[in-house]
C-alpha cells in the first residue's frame, strides 16, 4: 500500500527541485485564435464545475501544450509541460480543474502549493500566528496546526497526532494534498491513467505517449447532488432532439449522420469526482460525463486534443464526417 492509500503519511522531498518541475494545470477551453489575449490579463481562476481542458502534443516529442479558457478575459491561454517520469497530473476540485496547480510527486506523495488549493478546498490559513505556530489551517470546526517548520507531530483540533511531514517553501508553501484534503473531510480519488481508465485506450507503446493522471477531490460544502446515475441516461436522446430542432429552425438540411442510436447510452458504473461516466455504443473511446450537481454534460473532444474535455455531448457529426 503506497502513501496515496495511507493518506496520513507526509514525507520529505527535495526543495531544490524548484517551481518548474511542478506540474502545470489546465482548465477550461474553447478553441479560439491564438494571440488574442491581452497582455497583462489576470491569470485564470479555479471555478467549481468547470471541467473544460485540452492537452496537445507539440512538434517536440516530449513537450505538451495545456490549453484553457480564461473566463475573465474570455480567451484561450496555454502553458507547456515537459513529459516527466510520472506524466502529467490534473487536479480537479468539486468538478473544476485547478489552473496550473504545480503539484510535485515525491516518494509516492503528491504535494501541492497551499496558495493554489486553499480556496478550492474551502480552507483558510495563517503563517506564524501570535502563538508561534508555523502554519494553521481552518475550515468550519476543524483546525489543523503544524507547530513548527519541520516537526514529527501536528495538532488536529488541539489533539496531538503523529504525521511525519515536510513543508517546503521554495516559490510556494507545499503541503501533502491527500492529507490536507482528507483532514477536512474531503474525498480523494486518484486516477493513475485517465485514458486507459475512461477511454479504453492504452497508448503506452507509442513513442509520443504521456500518461495523464487525474486527482479528483470532492469537498463538502453543504450542497447536495441533484441527480443520480439514471438521470443521465436521457442525455443522448435530448441532445439529438435539440440538435435536430436547431437545424430545422434554421432550415438546414438534416444529414443522416445525426441519426445515431440516441438510446444507446449506458452507464459504465464509473465516476470522475462528481461526474457519472457514460458510453455511447460505437463511440466507447469518447466517454460522456454527467455532473450530479448541475446536470451539465462534458465529453471527449474528438479529433482535436489527444486528451481533452469540453462542455456538451460528443461531436457526433464531426466524428462521422
């Protein structure tokens, strides 16, 4: 059993690795013309239930472009990630990807910058408070205290507990992601290989392959899910009706390709965070995600990014053209 499963163990990692080896995160994306973003625009922010993301291969075999939509500027932005031994990690909290989370993997433990995850996790923090405690995290009635910079114990609601940890403040203050999330009642799901798990694809023999992992965290916030898995089974039928109605309204010819079997959607029994995962017969490599809180649909971006999600049903017309 590794440290991801144990959850309570925090280990030391080398602060000299620096910021650039931390994994950038992506986000929300519609394909917009490059270069349209204004210089000096505010960086993208995490937004609950915003699951759009694109990962592209570049002309360099070991570099990947992460594209996202900045909701403030409404333009596409990109970062670049060099393929490292452990691949690319995506961090989803409450249904929304965290832009450029810059996570670090060390000895089986994923660390994340506290500044990046505090707001999505719904926690507040104080460094070196009046009592001399190095770091104090709070959410609701739960208080987690790291008494000193490098100490073998922490205080959870005033009770001492063993937790060997190391807080590194090279560029950011890194904390063990699972330990912090679960301490504040979060549920952590680690998907080691996204495409193999949800898309039935194993491209590990490809020379340009890179493993994409997803860390999906659900934090309690008092809101209850509105939908169950069976509610998503009508997604395909309604999508097709809306598509045909829109074409008829504009007097467009309805092509035969849109008459796919709209009832051939099945629930896979899998979830990704708060998204139920479905498959459409004949297009099993393009999973459909149904948000149990909002009822919104996300799906694979066919024919574009090698890994990507976009809001809406899979692009059947494009795939059959």
